[in-house]
C-alpha cells in the first residue's frame, strides 16, 4: 500500500537511497504524512487516487482552471457577476496605462529625415 501511495505522489519525495539498498526507510514524518492522507480519505470518503488528483488540481494551474470551468458549467461554482468582470477588465486596462474605453490608437513615428 505504501508503494501505491508513493506512485500517486502521496508520500514525501524519496531521498537518495544508499547504494545496494532494496527497501526505502520511512521516517516519522513520512509515516505522519501517510496517516494524514488516510485521515483525509476517511473523512471525505475518497480514494487515494482521488486525493492524488486533488493535489494535482491544487498544483497545476491548467488543471485548476479546467476543473473550475467544469464547476461553472455544471452549476457547482457560480460565475463571477458581470460587474466584477467589468471591474477587473477596467483595472487591467488601467494597469496597462489604457483608458477604460479601450486601447488608444497607435501613433505613427514622425519622419525626422534621418536614417
């Protein structure tokens, strides 16, 4: 069971093994992490694979964004109110130095006659 959890990424990163060592030696911290993972699985009634996927969602921005989008599509996550989206758009434009109405027209460089 520990090898399975290790393969899922539910154990701390393996330290360098001694040459010729066939078995990993678990520290107290490793075993504490396993116990904590087991407690989470029991409390929320999830499998080790589901817990590993939860960790991936927390650490992978692309997975997080896609899961959030799915949550909005199925109604589990409410979409941001339109006013909040408008506020964020105007804030971003201000930070970029552009007026709220959009991007200013590009100015052409003046011809100085020097090449």
